[in-house]
């Protein structure tokens, strides 16, 4: 039971949040952000917050799965794994001696891959012999390096929340540290970019292959999503899975990873965000000292082909030994288009909270859905994306029944304006989530670096709520009429094996 004073406290917090103007709250933060571009093109964002003697540090690269070459899907994700393997000075016991074995491993692995690619014409005895040679070299290599050295360095120096992620658009590395450890971070991260050593390449490739088997081949959600996104995008690389297609992964070479690393290393495709107990001039001096050494990029950016306008409904049917589920997606513009704000509001109206339109009707009242959620901006943000609905029917109801009810509700959005009550509640939900997302140093560093790397301007967050407030019922009805059409949708369903 919640005590009376707790109820008052919750009500007070709620009232304060709702009374905050989104623009002024974001603008207060925005005014305190220091933005500097180094001579080599790298962008640095700094924000002083002396709430605790800690600092959160984000490095984002505007390189992701969309930047891979055809036939080399999964290279960006594998590179993220390899970036934790150390450098010429971190994780090695004797790099000059180690390099000889690394070269022999790469040469042997390349020969082995070449033989395996022959398929039925491959020589089994030769594969066995080369595999044994590779295993022997990898065992010899173990005495020359210290595994997980980067992780150990951060952990021993008070590091928390250390992680990395690869997306369609961006690759991210972040850690939180005591404020007096910024130079340690700068030394480690700049060394990773200047002198990486891709140790245990073939072992790590096997790890990623197993990751794919677990997350896609053996997972109904992963299987359905991969087929859905592949059907929704026929030309644009958003249709490729971040983890890579199996036939590409098995053939990824060290050169594949080195190719994407060259793009990754370009300072003009990087943003660093530092938020916490800092002195901006001193922090900038450290960043310039270490990251300023990275040479400016001279490579031309390769244009990514646009996805053609969809002209007919696309359908995917997946059979799997799992409970039924479905995904419905509609193509739409990406941020900072005004329509993207409109779909953020529609997402909240449809499935944010138990009283939202689709949840209330299909899960609570009719009980034909086990779960339902809308998501604006699938799979990523750099290019036009999808407004997507994920749903599971509740037994004994079927995907067909659930699809029919969802599409009926979509039609109502197009023909009948949403109510003032729905609109207000959705905006309040967005406002609360937004303000909570700007609470901790790590969340602020994440937000600043995300908008700067994707939209070229971290200040997008400062105007976000004022733009959400502008969205009207008419805007929603208009956008739904333009984008939520049959010939613009892709529907993927997973049905259980009989």
C-alpha cells in the first residue's frame, strides 16, 4: 500500500514535470553546452555538471551497417567486437614478436576461407590440415597477449557503464569514470583509433556467428524482424541485418573489417560528448592532445541509394515453433521532418500506457492481443524509416483477427480526429519521458552526441518538446492519410508450425 505522503510526493513530481516548458528546460541545458570542432574535423561537446565527482564520456561514429559494402554485411558489428582486443601497447606482452604470429594467422585463415568457399569442390583433407595449422597458431598467440585489458583498465580505475553498440547509422562507445580519469580515457580511446590490433579475428568471427544463430536463427522475434525489414527495404541497406547475413559473415576477412575501420577513423564522422564534473578548457586541452593526432579524412563519402517509393503491399510469412506474432510497418520521413514529430505523438496515442488506444481496446477490452506496441523510427534515423506496430494475438485468436482489428483502428485515425484528451495525455507522456531522459550525466551525453552525429546539431533536443506541443489532431489525420496506406505497408506474420 502506498502511504499518503508518498502519493503527495508523486503528485508533486508529476505536477512539476508537466509545468515545465519543454523549450525552456532544453534551452537551459543547451546554453551550457560547449561545442568545439578540432582542426581535423572532430566535434567535441562538453557540459559541466558538478553533482558528483564523475564524468560520462561518449564517442559516436557516423558509421554503421548502412556503410558496409554489399556482400560484407556484419563488418561494422564485427569491427566493434575487434575494437576491444587492444592496441600495439594495450594488451600485448611483446608486440614485435606478436605481430609475426598475427600475420601468420591472417595468412592461414585467408587460405582456409578460400578453400571453404569452393563448397562441394573443396578438399576436406586440405581444410582439416589448414584448420589444424590455424588452431596451432592461435594457441601460440595466446602467450603474447593479455585478453580484456581495456575492460580491466577501466574497471580498476572506477569505470562503470562501459559498453559499445553498433546500429544501422552509428557505432557508439561509452563509459562513466571518476572525473580525474579523463586522461586515462583519452589515452585508451585515441590509441584504439590510431593503433588498433585486431586480435583473435577468426575466434571472434565464430562468436558473432553463434550470436546470429541465437538472436536470429533460433529466436522467433529475431527471425520475424529480419524477414520483415528485408521485405520493407529492397534497395536501401536498412534492409540488411546489423549482425550480417550468414553467407556474408562466414566470409568476412580481416580486410573487410579494415576497410570499414578507415571510414570509422575519419574525425569528421566522429562526435565526443563529455558531461559531468569537468573544467571545459582543461578537458578540451586533453582531447586535443590525444584525439587531435588523428589525421583528417580525405576519403570521399559514398552516396547510399535511396529506397524507391513503395507501390504495393508486401507480405512475409514465417513458420516457426513459437507463438504467433506480427509486424506492420509503413514508410515515412525521418527526423527532423515535422511529420516525424507527428508520428512520435501517434505512437504515444496508440500504445503508450494501459489506457492508450490500441492497448486498451485490443489487450484490455477485447482481449484478442497478448501484447501490442507502436514504434516510430524503425530501424534507424539517418534515412527515411518506418512507423511500425508489433503485436501478438492471445490464444485462441489468430494473427488474421488481430491484423484486421489493428488496420480498422488505423483507418479510424485517418477518418476521425483523435480526441483532445488523447492528444494531451500523449504529449504529457512524451514530456515526462523526455525530462527523465535528461536526468543523469550518461543520458545527457548520449542525447547530445546522438543528435549531433545524426542531425548535425545537438540542439535538436532543446526544441523537441515545443515541436511536440505544436502537433494537432489535424496533423495526425493528415500524416496518417499520406503514409498509413495499404500500398505503403509491409506486413510480416509468424505462425506456429503445425
